[in-house]
């Protein structure tokens, strides 16, 4: 994309913006989301100026809180807002932590993790929101590890209110977990800083010789010695990083890319040290050693930092059900960890809380969501005595009572949440390249040394030729440019809402031929789609406020969809004061001075209809919103496929991929989804349990499957698939196992993932061709005896610049929005 304007995040068309990407016209105008900056794909989103309701809601919040400066600080493109901003979330654990902290003497302070930090603008926004809270004193945010330390005035600050405020801005707060290790990128930065200083000092003492300093000059030995000292320090500081990794790979029987780098560093340093000892300046390449180590470290830092950036956006603590209230023999309720549950225990769960074990319902009736655990999109109603599966989510207001039928260790949910090891992937093609490179260089160096010794019987000169071969053949293109290409690919995908978590995803993608989609929450959105949003627009402000009160903090999917549309709409609205009650299976009721408001099944509110007669048609009969028995609006919902799913799946199939649907939902729904996507009936597998999903993936997999899922029921299949990705990162289940995650309302990022990887592979191929040509030329000069330190100091940076130019040319278009 070519930019000429200053403000492109405006929700409107800019005639100077050109989009480049998947099957785009060369000069197609592009509209950008006013909040996140991603391109708007549909006419509806272009009219609203936002890619999703979440972005519209957060954009309004930012302006209502007077925080418009965020848009001047943040990155040009950030991740779209997750639907979690509209969903109720249990922060009982945080209230307990604050209570414990305030019991202790001394200042009140707490360390927490925060999910969603992507740039300096996020840090600024979080700290501004904190200081808007009553009783806030100080906050320190570490964006690199995704943590923040809060200090507040005892008895005045509400940590839960702050966490909910952050959630509204698309940041999730979690417990601190274990103290994180120092990130590898931070360690590499330290090495880079030191090696940069060492390299400059080496050049400082090497340059006089290049400009004609005689060996007889009084300070020449001192300069040479200082260059050797700084080269040794560079070897110990930066070279040791590659030595350790190369040795570890060899112990595992793997030829890693760090091996030729380590060989090049050792060969160049050993030859230079020998030249320094022998007093032969023409054989000393200390400046080359320092510069080469620095460049290799910079390339590795870029690669590591890009992946760490995506990982730190997520909470590190693995999901676990919250504590449950267990009734003792005396009837007193005590909060206990789910690990303590035993068969026969009577316990209670709150709205939105997960039932940790299979249990029998003790309350008269309750509604549960099972999409997360079984894949069934529709909520299920249970009566007293019904068996509720582990992993079901309570959708009723208030607490419900259950009797445990099993302990936590026997629970299906415990098995699904258990972390699994990830099989190591050996990049055979790269290993062959590394092996061939090492053999070629060692053979060339050996033959050149032997030839010169036989021709001249000068062992020192023969050794200098060997050193020259090892020096000029150092894999700059491989060690610097290949990691940089990976980093640019990672950044390019991040700008389109795709986040790579594992560096070995890239070679895995080349093998993928089968795409396995979960249905509910993966091919569809998490909440049902409101088919008639105009029904909301026709409500009076008081009615909108009453409706918001009924659906806010309600975990039912219908309520979540209405809440999302209400909060994202103009003005957002404020809830109405009143008393809320619920009739399980029918709906919720709000008693206020202005009347009795109800939201529930059609016909439950009774009374005469107050809306258009067309709403009486069967296909429009849905959830009714009424006041004192008069129906004000009927809302119709559908479990719709994501907007771009049909086109994207068709495009992926044209590109040679096989697509499958693997779901626990009902066969008729899965079959309908397969037909909508144009898939053969046999490619839609329905009604399978988590164990059956894993078995099916194992049967299909030939180390060529990519599993895409969002719920705990996909966990075992995730562990079996060759590669895995998820569109949901707020549940704390699959995001920790995924090789990548993607955000937004569509699945277009999946095809872009493969397209960017194809460009990355083409760039790698061009780099290897360039490396072969360069090494043939440089090694030829070294073998013929025409190489010297000055020439090496010239061609090495030139080759590095040329390899960087190849990377820039190969990946440039994908860095455009």
C-alpha cells in the first residue's frame, strides 16, 4: 500500500491508498477500520467505518474517556477487538487477591498479567485507565513480559472494577503465575549491545592498518593486541550463543543453522589469532569476526523478538475452572479448588462459571451452554436430576446447585485442559542445505590448503588460505537474511490479525494439505448473529436502557448478541435501575418504576403485539422484548457462518487444500454447513466426542493436517494434528497449544498465512541462490590467494546488504496493509 495522506484510519475511502494482497486489483481503493486500521471487506462495515462491533464499541469508549491520544501513539495497524469485551468474566480470584494484599501491613501492591498489549499505545492507554480509578497511586507496565504492578490507597481502590474497565478496552487481566524467565530477545539485546561496542572498537584499531599504518609504527602492536582483545570479548559474548545452540543441536542429531555460523566464527577467529601470534597482519580478520558476530545476533534477535511479541499478548496461566462453593455437613458453603471435589459433594456455580465435573442438577431447572465442550451451538435446558456434563457453562443468573458424580481427576474437562507436549519438527530440507554447505566449505578449504602447501611448502601461507576460505564463506545470507525474512513474514501477518507463536510453523506450513475446521466458534462466530438489527434502532432510549440491563452480565448467547449490538450502537446507553429475576427456560424480567420489562421466548410475555404485523410471521418469531406485556420488538438470530468463510474455503480448495468440518454438533447442522461451503457430504463429520475427534485426526494425518478450533472439545485433536490454530484467545485453553492464532470476524487470515509463507519460501530460495553465487566468487578468490583482510572487509558487508535487498524485495508487498 502506498501512503500519501497523514490519517488513514478514518473509516472512509482514501484515493491515495492502494491495496495489495490476495487477488486484489492493483489500484483498488481501501477503507480502513477507524479503530484497528484493518481493511474493511464488506459494504456494511464500510458504511459503519468499523470491521466489527467490538472495534466500534472500544472506539466510542476511548473518546468518552478522553483518551483520543491513543490513536496518535499506537501502531498503524493493531489486532481487531475480541468479542470478550462484551462477555461477563469472573474476577472473584482478583477480589480475593486484593483482600489478602490489604490484610498485610505495608503498601498495597499487586503484580498481574495483562493480555492484549501490542505497542506503546497500549501501555499508555492502560496506565491512563488506571489513573482514572479512585485510589490509584502508581502503575508499572512491562510490555515485554505482559505484566503490570499496581499500587493503590488501601480501602479506596477497586481492582475488580479496574479489571472490568480494561476488559472493556480489549485487555484481559490474569493472575501473575510463575515469575517469567528473562525473554530470549532481551538477552540477545544485551549481547547485541556489547558486540556492537566491541565491533566498533575493533574497527577503530584495524582502520589505521587499512590507511597505511606501517608495522614499524610504535603503537601498531598495541592496536593489533587491542583488536584481538575486543574480538575475543565478542567471541565470548556473542559467539558463545551460537556455539551453545550448535552443540545442543549436534547432541540431538540435528544439523542446525547455527552450526555453519559457529564454524565460520571459530575458523575466522582461529586463523586471525594465529596470524596475530605469528605477526602476519595480512592473515588477521578480527574486524570481520566482530562484524559477523554482530550481524548474526541482529538477525537472530529480529526473528526471536517477532515470535515473542505474539506470545506475550496472551496470559501465561493455563485455564482452570474457578473455585466452587462446596456445601459442608452443616450446610455452610466454603470455596474450594476443583481439585478437591469428590463424588457426592454438593457444590454451587455462578453465572458464566464452568461446571468442573460431571454432576447431577440439584436446582429445579437451569440452562447450560455446551458449545465449548461438545460443539453444540444451542443452549441446553436441564431439569432437577439431570446429568450435566463436565465443561458445561451456567447461563442462568445467580447460583445453581449440583451434586458431583466424579472427582476432578476423572473429569473429561481435566483431561482436555491437561497440557500436552509438542512434537519437535526437523526441517530436513534446511538440514540438507546446512550439511551440503559444510561439506563444500570443508572440502574447498582442505583442498586449497593442501594445494598451496604442495605448491609452496609454506605452511603459514597454506593455513592463511584455509582461513580466508572459512572467513569469506561465512553464511551471512543464511544467518542474517533468513531470520529477517521470517521476522518480516511474522510482522506482515500480525498487521492482518494473524499471530505466529511457534517459529517452526513456517516449515510445517509447506507440508499442509488438509484443513480441518471445527464448526461452532471457528466457522461461525461465538455468538449468534442478530438478523434484524433495525429492531434495536426503533426502541426508545428508556427501552434500550431496560434491554441493556436485562442482557448485561448475562452469559446466554442471545443476551450476549444483544449486548454486543447495544453497546456498539450510537450512544451505547446506560442500564436502568431495577430488580432482575429469571424464569429458567423462558426468559428474564426487570421490575422498575417505569414498568415490567421482559426478554424471552415468543409468547412468554403475553399481551398484544406492539410491533409490525410482519414480525408475526413464523420465520421472524424469535426472542421477544416487552414492557407490561406489550411486545416492543422481536429479535431473530441465526448461527451464521463467518462472512468470508464461503469465499475463503473455496479459494483454499482452488489452491489445492482439502477442507473438512469436524464437529460435535448435530449432523443436520454440520451437513448444512458443508453444503454452504461447497464441501462434499463426506467431508462433514458430526456428533463426535473429543476423543473421537482426536482419533479421526490421527487417522487422517500424514503430517499434513492443520486443525482449527476454539473450544476445549478440540484440545485432544489439537494435540494430534501436525499444525494447529485458533480464532479465540480469551478462554485460556487452545491459545497456549496453538502454533498461531488469528483475530477478527473472518477467516481470510488463514489464506494470507499460506500466501505469506509462499513468498517467504521464494525469498529463501533466492537467498540460497545468491549465497551459492557469492560463495563461488569469494571462495574462488580465497583459493587463488587473492583474498586479504581489506577485501574481506569490503565484500562481507556488500554481500550482507545485497542479501537484505533480496529480502526486502521478496517480502515488501506483504508488509503493506
